């Protein structure tokens, strides 16, 4: 669904943001892109939705070479949630905001109205509210809702939970999870390892623009080398089970660790 | 140090109070983490402590806030800014100079300090915050964590007794977030600076803060030592505040009859507790 082959990209006047990067994400995957600030994560997101084009190498999205495809064409296939929702909200009411992306895609009025009503219902929004009277978390959900209304095949999320409180974070992530369960491919940039553990199945770790680890999220968390290189700490329960050693290799959640403890006590 | 009594504030034109009957005493040398869902009144509380409310934002104001014994209502913002320095949520909006050095100098020059004193404080604060190497760097080339440090340095240069911070790690990665909180902890421990930080990352607060203030819908729901507050993890979750996973683990082990309810707030504590359980 998404394929990067030996991709390089550098911003004018600075070093390489992305260096010889190759990976592939298949249809229906839920992957997280991890790394420090400045590791190149947002650049990868922009390369995928065509906002920047590779200096060398190829980025293929849903079979389309991003260098040969208009960004507007890619936008029909790829939904992009910016870190700051205020960068994408541009209408005066929630209803207009939800309809905007669908109008750009050229849907007919009846289809637009039907999808807008459904999204309003699913997210519990008041369609007549002004977007900027909503809290930051609600605006983030609105930005996400407008993308979901367009039913993209691929969803790129750049730190979707930044600035949100816990409850808002869970509501946003549940919506993303629903989209993924309906078949969308999700790539999420995220600094919160607990969120990654709870929602992503695969993790790709970037450091200085290069891919240093790629695999099941739980396995990556247990790779001390990759985590240290990217200055990341595993989620708390994984840290704990790593310290406890043999018998706790599969325990990454509270329930799993409690079970492993009970099992070990029985064995003794 | 900071004394808040029956504080209620309604922003001009708003129907609902942003703060309702908040009372708290923050001791000198305290490190208080303020947490709560969006719209709980966290930033409003901070704005009442630094005097932005009532001096800048108007509204109905009841109760009192005293900083070092002085009512903020009777002090000017200038006076208050020398005692309580604020690092705002939007650090990019706060840094207005071209270079790190200019940013730190800005406040000092505005307060008209003697030249020699300015030079001495500049050296001291750059060293203290660990950004001496960035002195001549253009602010636009700094990382998020570095910018946050510059904002803290600029405020520290005025030698405040209190540091107020609104989500200082909002856009930082985990390593930079820890760097900022380690710096705050050091200033708190070594210099006795009282720290009040609004923060959503509960794991940072449980590691670095000494007290937690939990707000919800304008009210102060819990205020006390971190461990005491985290004991109310189920109520906190209902409010919309999550707890560190090791706290949930403590609860789970107690529920299964494996412990007598020891609350672990860090991975170190949890490891010791689990080993005790395993040894039976």
C-alpha cells in the first residue's frame, strides 16, 4: 500500500532529513513511526502524502508514484492529520468543515449530506457550532472526523494525541482504530509509547533519517539497542517485565503481567 | 508561598465559572504538578497565580491569591513577574528575539539592571540551564527542548522564587521532556525554587513532582503528595486523568489478593514489590 525505495530527502540549507530509506506497509496495517524530534518522522509522513517529493528513490502510494502524481490526486487516497488541528480547520461551522473535503473530492450533494450526517452522529458533534469554540481536543477530533468522512484508504497521523487530555486521547484513538478495522491502512507518528502499545501492531524506528528497527511493536520495545539509539523508553510494564527476565517475555500489559506472576507463583 | 483562598473566576462574557471555590496552599520549595482534562481550569489557575488574572483578563473574581504574602490583586504585573516567572504553553510565541543571548538579555535590560549585573546573570543562567553552548545560536534553529530551556533561562535570569509552567513538554519527545523536568527538579532542589507545572504526562509528574493538584470542571478535586493522590486512581480515571501503568498493576495485584495494597508509583518500586510477591 505504501512503499519507499531508497528514498533520500533534504531540506534546503540543512542536512539530510531522510537517508536511503526503504520500507513497505501493507493494506490494513496499523504501524507507528517512532523516533526523537528531528529524526525525520514528519518528513516521511509528508513524502507519503506527496507534500514533499523524494530527491532520489521512489515513494509509491496505492500504486501511484508520488513524483508523477498530483498532490490533490494523492489526497483522495491519503488522509493526513496534522499535529496541530488548527492548520487544517478552515470553515465557520462543524458541518461546513466536514463537508469541505467531500466537496473537494467532487461527491454529489446527496452523498455529501449523508456522510456529513453520519459523521456528526458518530462523533457526537453539534453541526452548527463554530470549530474555534471547541476545545483543542475537540478540534483534533473534528479534524480527524473530516478525514474519516472522506473514507481514505490510507491514514497518516502526525502525533494525533499531542495536547490532548487522556479522555480525548482515547476518543481520538478509538476513532482511528475503528477506521483501521474497516480496512484503512494507518501510519501514526507518536511519542507516547503506551498509546503505541495499545493501538499499533508494528513499529518502525527512525534515527537521523535512517530506519534502525522495524517489526512487531512489542518486539521493538524489547530491543534495547533500537530503543536506546532513538532515546526512547519502553512502556512501563514492558520495562518491568524486561527487568524480571525469564517467564515475563510476553507480559506487556497489566493483565498479562499479573497473569505471568500468578503462573510463576503456581510453578514455585 | 502561594496561598489560594476560595477562588472563583468567571471570564467576561462566559456563563460558566472557569474556577469554582479553589483553595490551596503551596509551600516554599514545593514542586506541584497540575493535571486535569481540557477545560478543567488549569491554565486559569496559573493565570491567577501570575496575576494575568485579574490584571489582563477581566471577569468576575472572588476570593484571593497571595504570593509571598501579597495579594495579587494589589500588585502590578511587573512586581509579580519578578517573584513568579511564567513559561507559557506556546513557547514559540514567547521567544521574540533572534538569538539565545538576546532572549535572556531582554528581560534583564527591560528591568534596567546595571550592566555588570546583567552580564553576570547572563553567564550564570546559561550555565545553570546548560545552554552556554547555544549562546549565539539563532532561536529558529533550536529544537523544541532547547527552546523550552531558553524560555526557562530567560525567566530564571530575573531570579524568581516561583516558576509557573504551562505544559512545558507539550510538543517534546520523551527524552527532551525528561530533560526539561530534570532541570526543573534540580532548580527546585538546589535553588529552592517553588515549581508549579501544568502537565498532561502523568508519568513525568509522578516521577518529578512532590505534590499533585487534580482539577476538573473548575474545581480542585485532589491536592496532596503524589502517592496520596494516586491512591485515588479509580476516581482519577473517572475524571479523565490516567495513572501510570504501575499504579494500575498495584491495583490488579491487590485485587488478586497478591499484595495488601502497596501502591507503586515507579518501575523501581513495582519491581521490588513484584519480586516480594514472587518470593512469596
